[in-house]
C-alpha cells in the first residue's frame, strides 16, 4: 500500500476512534456554458478538489454527454491511470486527454466539433474513498461563426498589432532621416575648411 493510502487509513482510524467520521465530498469546478465554432477544437475544462490526497492508481475520471434533443446519454471519455478514448460512437477519434490528475485537472479536448455535439457534458471524478459529491456540467453550444464579443476581441488584437507595426515603421523612417540629415550637415561644415588659406602665406 502506498504512503498516501496508509495516511488516509490512519486519519480515518483516528476519527473513528473518537466517534467522528468525515463526510467525504469531491468538489468539481466547470465553466458552465461554453461556445465553439463549428469545425474547431474546444477544451472542456474540469478541475476538482478532494478532501484526501490524490491517489493516481485509484482515481477515475468519467465524461458523459446528453444531447439537447431527446436521446440517450453517451460515454465521451474515461480515465484510470491512463486515458481511454471511446472506441466507437459519436466521439470516436474526436476526444483527447488534456488533464493532469496530480494537478487536479480532468479536462478534455473535443476535436472539430459538430452541431450534433450540442448538449450537456458531465464530468465526474472519484478519488476513493472520496467518491461522492456534485457533478460538473458544461453546456456546449456549437455555432456557425464566433460571437460578437469574440470577433470584437479579435479585431482589437489585429488593430493592436497593426498599430505596433505602424509605430515601428515611423521610428525606423525617423531614424533614417535623422542620420541622413546629420551626414549632410557634416559635409557642409567640412567643405569651407578645405577652401580656407593660411593668412601668413603671401
């Protein structure tokens, strides 16, 4: 048995002896609503917090999907020591692991989303004996184009990049003009010196 397991058993034994048992409850955190453009990849973020140390050998992550239209719940992804993508079904070859259980991250990436992916995604994490608690839910909306806010952010990013380029060009042009003017002034000052004669010479 690993050190984490011995530690958990020692804590539970001590609390049981005192007549007090902890109420385990896994906490799951998800963004709620996520919007993605048709044909793009989307990350479904799911993080968790357990009341006991993480045991990577027993911890499991389950992702399920329920469509907006009436339909059966479908398995999306499963993790236990290593990722297990779905071998068949709607999400075959479309889901990849993007999490880190030791970092309390159970996120996944869905590739090239389609309109049939609209629905509710449920993230469930179990870290025995901490295996109970609320499930994390994400409502995915696949759209034809990006929302106005996303387009606005993109426009600001492009506009900011163009502004920086214009400023750099102005600086370069100004420096070139300054150097050219400096060289011309230096040439004008040197010319008269060559024409001057020694006043003592007759």
